[in-house]
């Protein structure tokens, strides 16, 4: 039985698997693991949330022999790739099919065919949350608005509850960054929030000029700040109760295991804003979930999915490559710090950015940065912290200054 087939027979919410579900999954793979290996997984309480970040070194440290440890590291990498593709790839449905064929049943059928068995509750959430995005999007066509209204009307008639009104955005605030002057010997700039604030209640003026840096290239940091100011406050807020994951050991409001928005929540909003602003108004190419194929260090053939890319019109090279994360642990951040360069090898962007959205208490006051080696390779990192209702946003950023 192939790995891909086995995976598709399980819930796509694999990160919610407990230890026994994960063990049953590994048994089905027939990779010659024995009960001693499974005992170690039980002892260390390895579940669907932890497994994707496990490595051969970590398994050996837990007492496992090298052979099983190597096999499990390989499966952990495949597990992570397929989980991310399943979670985020479903949004592409609305760009692949004309709005005239959109329906919940068609969406479930398509996502099941593409990503395996899909839980109805998960499909329902993704489908209708995306419809609400189109409903609130003034740049969407009249045809799309009519289709969306009819679909939402059918949803209400069928007995489903409608969406709660969006939260009031009149007092939404952003912490403004002040970039310190860098010395000649250190072009890497670290910016932290200061007290100065301004209202961001005004809806983004999509026809606004593209922010440029002193060298004439687009200012990616300013692009990100403008985009986040136009995130739908209600959608981000609802992410903590509808499209959520656990913060696990990370502190959120001084507590562990708090529900926080999943990466797909931010990914959908970032894609929406960049398309409506940069593509529809200024003609930029915005690509989400760019599917790449590569033979990696383990010698195996891997499918990689780059979150977002920005390309200037008539420019052969990408302006920027964006990799998004949501309330990530240090191990997840480290993994993405390395992973993003696999995308860079094929896409050759001018700038590489890790964009980390988090509700962790100390993500901005005590941010985690990549190693000096990766910083020298011009890896730019920005941490966005926000409260549950997305009424307060702070950022800390470290990037290469021209």
C-alpha cells in the first residue's frame, strides 16, 4: 500500500490525531516498525501535531534505533507536505472553477478527489468562509456577488446559521515600526513596536501607489503592513473559534493550549488583498501555492508548495517570495527558515520573507530570529502579533536594508 493512498484514507485533519491514531496510520504503511518503536511513540506522547516536526536525531534521542528513526523521519516529512497541501490547497477551488459551478457538494467532491477523505464540517467551514470573503470584496464581479448571495441564501434556508456580523473596525490599531539607522557594518535591521499608533479603520485604497524603496524596488515590508491593515477583522477573529488549531505549549494570554487561527486563515486574507490591490489594479502576478517538484537531501522526490509570490509586470524575476506561518513553535520556525531556500533554488526571487502571524504573548517582545548564516543569505523575517479580536496588531521585523 502506497503512502499517498494510506494517507487519503484518513481524516485530512491529521494534526488532530492522537498518538494511537498516528500509530495505526504508521502500521498501515508496512514499513516494518515493531512494538518497541510504537512504545517509544506512546511514552513520548508523539501525536499528529508533534510528528511532522520530528527528525531522525530526535527519534534516536528518544531511544529509537537508527533504522526505524530514519524511516519515521521520512514519513514525518511526507506527513507535513501532504497535510499542508490538503489544508491550504482547497482555497484554490474558487480560482480553478467558474463561479457558476460553485456548490458545497461540488467542493466536497473535488477536495476529496484531490486531497482524500474530507470531513464535512471542515469542508463547510472552508467553503462558506471563502464565500464571505467574496461577499465583502468590492472588487469581485457582479456575477460572483450574485452567485455568492444565492449560495448563502440557500445555506440560511437549509437551516444553517448565518455569519455573525463583522466586528467593529473603528478602533482597530496598528503599532507603527520605527526603523533605527543601521551602521555600515550591520545592514541587518531589527525593528520593534513603539508607542505611536494610528487608526487603520479606513478600508484599503486599492488604487494607491506601490510603495518603493530608495533603490527603486518595491518595499515588501510596506506591502505587508498595508495588506495586514486591510485584513477582514471578523474573519481573523472567527479563526480562533472556527478555523483553529492549538497553541500547544506556547503562551497565549498566559495560558497553554489556546485555540488560535490556522495558517490558512491568514493565507486566504493575504492572497485576497494582494490580488485585489497588486494584480487587479497594477497588473502584478500573484501566485498562491506554487507547486514545485524537487529531489531533496534524502534522495526522494518531493512536492513543495510555496505560499505566495509577487512578480512585477514584464520583469522575468520574482519581486518576493512569502512563506506564511501561524503561531509557530521555534522548531516550526527553524524548519521554515530552511525550507524556504528550497523554493528559492527554483524561483530565484529578489527577496525572501518569512511572515509569521502569531497570538503568542512574547512573539514581538522576545522574537525568534534565524541564524546568522541564514541572515547572511538575506532571509527576512517579520512577526505579526495580534489579539483575539484583531483590534491590536504589533510587529517586529528583521530584514536586509539596502
